[in-house]
């Protein structure tokens, strides 16, 4: 079958890192990723199904991998060669349309008894990502045994499969996974209700986070930071009260909160920051505008950064990460049982019409063009770029 395969090659990885430092996305032309003809993944067991992707998204972590910018932290958590792609809507062999929940936790790995995180439904806290019946891989798209969405077929455990409601189009369904990440971030804190919240970054994840805050919480004010015009338009449409460009974030927070300015840092600030960028400059902004005792939730993948952490200490700010999804207790549940994040994501993508974030579709053989488009999406007036496998034929 046709697939985009990421193979281990230090020279090509170095070339991708160099090329990507000049033009984001250029690593696809010189790096370890290439179009290949490979066998379909073998199903690891009776509870596994073959999924034939219809659409598969290109996300920020994929771009970091292609451009050689991914953290060495991930080296023991992946296995080579792997087929990228973890934002997936596809068909089973019986034509059931499904979305894949990509985390490869204890159930998928045949680990029994499961780790404490998986035992309580919190796949985001799985401790067994390199053990069990599968090769290492924190998610589908980073595991040699399962394959990934940038291909004609992949293997998925039945616990990973979520049927797509009839009437939901593919563009909407492929946004379920990033919407789930955003919901997990928005509901991981009890500080959003009645608060002034800053969402830093308005790519796919940031826009989904704004939508999640407005749908599942009741913040008093949402301030969004968006670099490009189309991002600013969508941020406003999805519920941001104030939208500013990156250089205006301190001024906007000062105006919204009545804070004073001391050097580059505010005396007060926002109650909650959700950082969907994860860069050195975004982390510096987080600490400059978070009020004393505020919380910063890091959703964007940071890699190695150098940031002065003195404000964190002096202002007693809480900094923590938000990864993947699991179980959530959404407002309005009135003490009921927690719901799977993906169930809430199916609700959100319809309510907020998130399918409109899909800006362009590419076949696999135009992967270099697709990745370069995704890397420059904001500047080109786009948000989510996807591979379209619906016209691809099996070998």
C-alpha cells in the first residue's frame, strides 16, 4: 500500500533540521519522510481492526517531527519506521466510519493489570507506552506496529474506535481529535468559570480551545492572541471577546485587568493562561501576564526552551501541561459520571462548526506541498491541512 514512511536516518534528520530552520516545512523535501510502497500492518490480535483513512490531519507535532525539531525526550517513546498521522477519520472493512483515539495505552498493549492511569480511564497518564504486545509508541502515528493515518490502511484496537454519527461530514470528523485535546485543557482546571482567560495562539488547537471554553465553561472574558487576519476572524467568531496580535498581549491584558506595569511584567494579570504555542517567547508572555497565584496550562508542545522562571517563583504561578485526553467532568453534569473526552469532542465539533477549520485537502503524492502549506497555514489564510485518502487505491 501507499504510505508516508518516516525512517531512521541521522544525516537526513540533520538535513531536515537545517532546511526547516530556513523555511518551516522544508524538511519534507530532504528529511527521513518519504512516499513508500509497504505492506498493510498486521493486526496484532483479535480485538484489532483495519482502518482505511478517509482524511488525516497534519498537526504541529507532525511538523516538528518532519522538520527535525522534535524533542529527544520522545526517542524511547517511538519505534521506527513509523507512518505519521494521528488525526484520523476512516472506514472499517464493514464500511463503518470511525474516528481513531490514538493513545496506545495499556488496553491496546495487552497490559494486565493496567497502570493506575489507564485503570481509571485516564489514558493521558499511561505508564506503559513502551511495554506490552506492541513496539514503543505513545500514539498511533508513532508506532511501527500500528501504522498511521498518512497511509492507505492502519491497525487500531476496538477501544480506540469511535463511530462517526450519520450526517457528520469528514471535515468535521477529522477535527474530533484536536478538539478533544482542547477540551481536555479547558476542563483540566477549575479556574475558567468567571475568570479572565488568555488563549495564546490561534492555530487549530487555540481555536478549538476558545470554542471549548465557550461551550463547556463560563469565563468572564476570553482574550485570544492571533498572529494572522483569518485566525483573528475565527477567534472572534468562536467566542473570544478580545483578539490581539502577539506584540499587543501585555497591553491587552493590562487594559482588561486594570493592572500596572513594572518593567515588562504586569502587577496583576489574567487568572488563567492556556498556551497553545509552547515556544520560548510564548512562555515568557505567559509569565509576564499571569496574575499572582494564576495558572498556566501548557497545551502546545514546547521542546527545549530557555525562559527566566523567576516570575513563576515570585508570583507563585502554577505551570502544568495538558496532554491528550481521557475522562472529563463537564459543567452541567451535576455530579454524574465523567464522560470520555472524545464523546464531548463529537458534541463540540458540531456545536462550533469546527469542520470549517479544514482549509485544504492533498493526496499523499503531494505530501511535500501539503506539509509546506501546513507549516505556513496562518500566513496563507489557512488553519487545518489534511491528507485526503478517499481517492487512493490499494496495491
